[in-house]
C-alpha cells in the first residue's frame, strides 16, 4: 500500500474538491485519529512496532482519504509509515501533502483560515516530531540483503563509530555493510527507488514550507510556516552516506554534497539565526536557553518543554550535588559518595561542606549573536545545540538528559503527553 501521490494529491474527482471535514461527519474518523494519537511513542527507544496492526491502520486511513483530503490524517500517516520502517510510503505521503497545498490550499482540510491556520500548521509541524519522525527515519531500513539483513542509516552510523548502540541493539560492521551493498544481490530498481526518495524529499519539504509561507503571508495569518531545515539536512546526509557506501560517490563528493545542502538550507525559507550554532562556553549555551524559553513562554506557554528548558537553564554552572538536590529532593538526605568497596564514604554533610564556594565563571558572551527564535523548529534546534554542547563538554551534567526529554515531547498533544505526568493506576 503506497498511496499514489497522483491519486491522493488531487481532488476526489474533477470539480469535487477535497470532500467534507470528517471530524464533523464521521465519528469513526475522530476515533481513529484519537487512537493513533495514543499509539504515538513519546520515546522511540521504548517503541515496539509488534504491538500495532499497521496494515489495519493503513487500510482505515486509505478509506478515509478516499472520502476527504485531510492534512491531519496525512501527517499521522507519515509518522506511522516511518514507525513501521516504510521510507517509500513516507516519501509518497510528503509528495501528497505538497501537491494538495500547492493545488488545493483553500479546499484541503483543516479549513481553518478563520483561526489563522493554526490547526493546519500544527499538523504540518508534526513532521518535525523527533520520536515519531526523526529517530524512526534514521532507523528505517534503506536496503536489505540476505547476508546483512536490513541496513539503516543508524546502522551505518553505529558501524562508523558515530553513534553508540543500545545494549540490546543488533549491530553490523562497516565492512559487512559495504560488502552487502556492493555484492550484486540488490536489484538496481530497488536501489534507485531508495536513492530517488532520499534525493527528492528535501525539495518536497522545502516546497511545503515555501507554499505555506506564501499563503500564510497572503492571509496575514499569525501562524508561522513549518521549518523543516533539520529534517532536510538529515535526509541529505542519509543520501550522501548511502551513495558513499554504494560506491557511487567518493568521500570528498559526499562531504561536498552535504555542505551544499547546508548552505542551501541556510538561505532558504525558514532559515534563522539558529542555522550555524557554535557554542564555545556555558554562558553562550545559557543565552540560547534564554531565547528558547522566551519562545515557549510567549508563543507556546502550555508546552511542557518549557519546564525542562527552564530547569536546564537553572542547572547551568551547578555542581553534581546541586543537581541531585534539585532533581531528587525527597532522597537528597540519603546521598553520600561511596568510595569503592571499602565501606568508606563522604557523608551527606561533608559533601554539602565541600560544595560550598563561589560559582565559577561561565565564559564570555562577547561577539555571540543573540538568537531570534521564530518557530518551534528553531526552538528545537537551539535545544539540540545546547544538548550537544553539554554532552561533549560536561557529560556529567543532567542538562543533556533534560533536553533529550524536551526534544522527545516537541510535537506531542495534550492527551499524548499525559503519561509523562501521571503514573498508570494499579489494576
């Protein structure tokens, strides 16, 4: 089931438009959307695809798309496609969205012009969701051979030493990957289809952002167009890496292709001051968190990532003991530093004494540009930059852990995030 872009990217029939809003006319549609929302993982690492009947869900979605062209349903379909490891289906859904926005902006659902297209932009922003788009895209099988099994971009990154595998994660060596990809076992048409999807997806996403920007500006809507720059960059990196491992591109050419894509993104629609972040010290990282906090507090005050950003900002420059006191206050009095198996320890009182002293300087912010964050994608990119800085320069800080959680909840709904705040009741 590939969802043909020519079929689903056009009117139901010539002159028939995009059909009714099924939220108003079909209770089963709302039930499906609510059920799918509940199935979306908040953490991709905990996701078990065997618990979902994807074929049944895709069949239901296809039935509803035959009745109505709806961006909310398409955005959900795109996420489920990647959660099921189907890159080509994801690519076709993106093509459908682009065609509908370009050719049927006024007819496609949700038709929320009276509300500044906020719901429509919210649906499009779901494509920036880290646990349901970015991470499953990295893990999606690109090609598969009998010798190697499925080969994903994540598998290549692990083999190349760029990513650390999870304890229970199956890995394959880089030599085995390259041998499998160049063994002649793969059909040429299969390779070409994957490379075509990876090559075309950045342009499709750019077109979605551009038409959204133009139409929103024309309507003087307050909503900001989606910014797919990080997702486009990831796709360009995946394309270059796969071409390199297939022997179709030299290492220099692969690096140049990725660099050209970065330059193009930096000058394209939605580019902002977050485009090339280079954080040199904790003070600069704190400034970025200030900007991210300002964005969420003014534009998305209900977003729970605001709590994590504020907490992270407050932990900049704090000691390990300070962090323990903030993050586990009920057990802080039990904290002591155990010195091996000797039975010796630094007691809680002694740790508190050793923790006293003046706060260290965080560094200079001279000549560091203050970020102007215009949309959620910019905010998430700022979060990623700060997380990367502390992961590399202060790995004992809890800040990367907090910001990882903020990334994971980037596009969650109210009900979808409830499980992060309420523990399941005992049966």
